[in-house]
C-alpha cells in the first residue's frame, strides 16, 4: 500500500517481486485430509501450496503475482502487435513509441546529441531570475501516490482539501537522488551511501563528456544535502493535516524570498493560479534560500546531472548500465525497458487496447452490478455498526451514496491525438509525452472536478485498486477483474468471495479510521465524534487481542495494533461481500456444485485469495512491517463470522471455533 494524504494505491496481495511465474494447477476440491474448522487456509489451499514452487528471483509468490504475470504477458503481446501491425491510430502511437525505444542502434548512434539543447540551456543560465525560470519550466508532474518527486518541486493537480468543486495545484518536495535520511544521518552507512552517490554522479557526468566530473559531483551532492535539510520527513508528508497549507501567489514572495517566483510560475504555466496547497512549506522556503545563496555553477552541475538521469533511458546504454550498477541491480532487458517507457507515456492508451481484448462490456456490466450490490450491502451493514452515533450513521450513509465506484476503466479516456510520436525519435517521443501529460494536467485547472477521473495513478491493465478519499472515489482495474479473482461466466459465490470481498474491504476504509477525516465530497473534515472514536476503540480492542495471539511460526507473532485497521477491513469486506452475494441471488437458493454449497464456495474463494508461497525472511519481514496479517492468519479470520461456522458446521472441538462471545464480527 502506498499512501500520500488523500490517495491509497493497493495491491490486494501486497508488494510483489519480479521474476518468472510458476503457476500450479488449481485443485478443484479442497483438501479432504484437513478439517476446515481446524485450519481453513490449509483446507482451501493445500494442493496449490504443495504444487507451487517459488520462482527464481522472488521471495514470495501468490495469486496476484500469477495474475500480474499473465497481464504482463498480455500487455507485451498487445504492444508488440501494435508495433508490427497497428490496427488503429492509437495502436500506431503505442507501437511507434515502443519501436523507437527498442531502436538501440539509432539511440547509440545519436549519443548525447539529443540532450545538447537541454545542457546548453542550463549552461546559459546567467542569473537568479534565469535559474528560477529554468526550475519552474522543469517542474515535474505527480500523481499523488509518491512522497518524493523528480524535480526540486513537483505539482499534483487535484481537488482542494476544502473545495471539492475545483482543481488546485498541490506543490510537493523533491529533487533528491537518495532518501532524505541518507543525507542527514551521520553514521558510517549513510556516509558510504553519499560517497557512492558522489562516485556515481562523477561517472554519469564523465560519460556525458562534461569536464571535471569529480569536482562537479562534489557540488551536486553538497547541494542535494542542503536540499535534504529543508525537506519534511516522510511521517509529516503522510499526515494530511500537516500538508494542508494553503498559499496564495503573494505568500511565495513574502514567505520564500530569494527565488523569482514570477519567473518560476510563468515558466511552469501557473502564473494565473490564485491558490496553491504547499505540502512541505520548509522545502519551499528552503529552496528559495538555496537559489539565493548557492553558487550558480553548483546549480548548473545539479541540473545537468538530473537532466542526464531524467533522459538516460533514451541515451547511450553506458548511462543505463551505470545507473544499474549504482542501484545494485541488473538493467532491465531491452523489451521490458521499452515497455515500461511506453506505459509511462501512453499507459491509458495501452489500457484501452487491453480492455478491448480482455474486458468486454458484458464483463464490466457484471462487475458494476457486483459493486452496486456491495453498496447495498454496506447500506444495511452501516445501520448496525456499533460505534456510530445516529448523526455519524447518517453521515456514513451520505458518504456511501456519494461514493463513486469506477469499475474496470475510466468513462472518459485520454485523447492522445495531440501527442506526436515518431518511430525514429525515442528521445523526442519521451520529451513530448512528458510535456503532453503536463499540459493535460494543467488543463484541468480550467474545469470542474470530475469525481470519475482516474488520473494516471491506476491503469486499467494493472491489478490494483485505488482509494481516492478526495473526491470520495474508488477505482478497481480491469486487470484485477480477471480469473481467478473474477469470472463473469463462472461461479457467483466465488466471484463475491474473492473480488467482491476485496473490493468491499476497500469500500470499508471510507468509514474507518482512515476515511473518517474525509466527508462525502472528499473535503478534509472529521465526521466522527470523540464518542464515536471511543466506542470504536472499545469495540475493536478484543480483536487486537485476538490478533496478537496469531503466530505463523513459534515465537513469531503479529502485533495486534499494527494489523488492526486492515483486519477490521477484512472482516467488514467479508460481511458485506457475503450479504451482496445473497442480494445477487434475488431470494433464490444457490445450488450445490462440486459437492459444496454456495456459502461454502464463497468462503473457499475467500481463503484462496490469500494463498502464498514465500521465504522465511519474507514472512518475518511481513510480520515486522506489514499492516496486513500473514496469509494463513488472514484467511482464518473467517472464524469470527457465524455464517462461516454454520456453512462448515464448525463447533466446539474445532481449533478455529469461537463462541459467539469470543468472536469479534464488528460489522
């Protein structure tokens, strides 16, 4: 999960490594030798766990990894097909961009020549006004899911925290090659990282043909260190109340002297904006002071290095090899690098090709029907949430009604017709794509907020869900609404137990201690009362104690408070998805299939969502740092639902059995 203020981007199975997939055959029936009431995770997944090996280069592998691998193969096939036989103007752009990125002989033959204009513009900077203008013109674009940006300041065009009708420029700190603490820590490990960075900067500048690379590198790292001292911590950047700082144009001149803000904002195309949200005021005031105080040669060296790094993907391979050596990882193979670049430039265009082939309108309609059944289920469940006061319950229902559920792909696709792509110009294609995306973002400032906008943080071909608390929207991608999570032609019980429970988990965050600071229109406003919070803490404390007793290995136990919020969402999602499944039946009974009732198949699909093979080190890292339970413990949360105990006839004597007094259903 990546969280920045109002946005949470989620992979339903956590962070996954890369490598070759090794899927095992799905067992049609659960394990007969395991009693479901003793170990439901093993009952559901024993055959898969026994048959699945960990792919080389990965420390974990699960259902989402399997799905992502399949999506990746499909995307590559689509892009390669577009390069060879484009069937539409959009496919032509996608294919030409990809082909240009793969044209290594031409990229090598051009050498550093494509960057000559940028380097000349940097060298021509003669005063602080020109420096301010260059920095403004080099402003990078953010999508709201990161905490560190490429430029010294980045802009995210999003609705205001208190004005849900208008887009506002949000300014964010950036411009560092390492994380902030690597510059500020005095220990030997941090010093070694800085020394390695100096050597890397020198190597890049030397490869680019710049004189005195060691001297320049020392100036670059010194300037980055000075920038780091002005940056807010990650904790502060993740606290939306600390990032909610409204500035007007005049405030920049008054609070951050030293930088020519008129030149900056004109170059950035933001000179007519009245209001900004400054996420880290110290980074703005600090940057202005550094523009005034640092020698121009230091700034030129810094800008030259970052210009080279920004365009390294379309410059000679020696630069990319140096970057890979610095990162301590092999460079991606050429086709993957070209595909990544094409996705960065034309991601939604690729998504449109993906949807046309792998997510037909009937599939979307089925997923939308499931989403609306989940909404109906939550409407019933909210009525019984024990910690809501009557007023808070009404606020929650209003938020549920207003929640925008984006299913599969956006209703309005990006129009790429204004983006010029040439099959023989990899450097120019990348630069034009960046400029196109920036113009598209700034154009939103002239129109009302669109709650249905996807905004680039999630792509249709990805296997992700995006929670956008502001403006109260959730998007689930077509790439996730695929088997084994969702199959419109398959079993409804399995669809609701898998994809339905996953989407319901995310919906529940709109009403918990993550979403309780955003109202029905996405405004920053606490809508829980102090009494609501006290009742919530009292109601959830027994679950925290139950979770703390979960030990995936002897002596390795989870921290109840660390996994509490996500476990509450698991239980809420499970309850709402179960209700929605029965809503979908319209009062009909679901028949027995493969010897299992509908309710049994629902819970079986839920447990199969969490199947995973992983190394011991990966498990220990998850227990230490993750806010979600490990796979087996997560699946076994079903023990808190009376509907599960009834479906599988679980009772006293079964290891997972909980009495009604011991179970903590919450929702």
